[in-house]
C-alpha cells in the first residue's frame, strides 16, 4: 500500500496539483495586496511592487509558461499571455518613471487593469490547462516558480534524458529546459528515437530561435544538442 502521505482525493485540497495551483494563486494575491498598498503620493512606495511584480513575471515565464509553450493545445494561450506580459512590463515602466503623484495614480490604475487581465487568464485558463496537459508535473513547476520568485534559479541539467518518460509526456520537460537557456546556451537531449516530431514543435514554437545538432544518431539512442540563438528581427 502507498504511504498515507501519497494518498489524496483528486481535485480536493489534498491533491498535489490543487496545492500547487494554490501556491501560484497565493503569489497573485500578494501582488494585488501590494498594488493596493502603494501610496501614489510617495515616489518610493511603488518600488517594492515593481520589484516583486517583475520577479513574478519571470517566475511564471520560466515555469508555467515554459511547460505549456510547446503543446498544440496551449501554445496560443502562452503567446497571448506573453503578449499581455509585455503590456504589463510597459505599464510597470510607466509607473517607475512617473514624475509626480498624479502620474503615479494614473499609472497604478492602468497597471491594475493590465494585471487583472493577466492574472485572471493565468488562473482561469493556464493553470487548469496545465493540470490536464500530459507530462506536466505541476507541483515541480510550483517549486521552480517559488525558487525564482524568491530570487533563486532552478537547478537544471546540461543533459535531458527522456528515455524513461512515456511517449506523449516528454515535451513539457524539454520545452521548460529550453525556456531557461540564455542565448548561446544549450542542452543535450537523449532519446530512444529520432526526435523529428519534437523538432517540428520547436519550429512552430521557437522559429529561428534554436539550432539542432545531432550528436548521436541511433540506432538505439539519439542525442541532439539544442542551442538557443537570438531570434531574427
């Protein structure tokens, strides 16, 4: 029998996926509380919000968005979310550069609207989709999310060996690893078949942003070095 700690009722508070979603929603709630606490008359009052929100956006991108970015059913959702993140980043810049209380008040209202759209889409669309996406380990993503939110970096390997992962459940892990590469960085994928379908997913998700180099080509094992490059303008 499995240990009691591993027994849970799906879609209840004992479900690890529900708990993981709660971690993200708690962070969202903290952002909204900090937004409400900003005193527009005090220039320094907005600084903690700006820092926390930028860190939140990075944490979400390197964990939640990354895992969903390659799947056909969630790829467009992630693109829309990243477009909204760009809007929020611009609103943050406007808040940080506002020169007086009136400007900060206006910037805060605008940011509040943009943030509500983003967090609502994450909560109502992205997180439920991740819970049903094959191969996604939402508790592990929540751990990585928390690590980045607290100023750290997830521990990532230079080799991603997916041979022991069932087919149909491999891609989220690979796309998550790619999302954490800086330009010029790479990892080696180890697979038990030629990963041509994965390459097509990369071409659809990250066109002109990667190179694909076979290090070993079967017959029992394939290794591919995947490198992030600056996308063409």
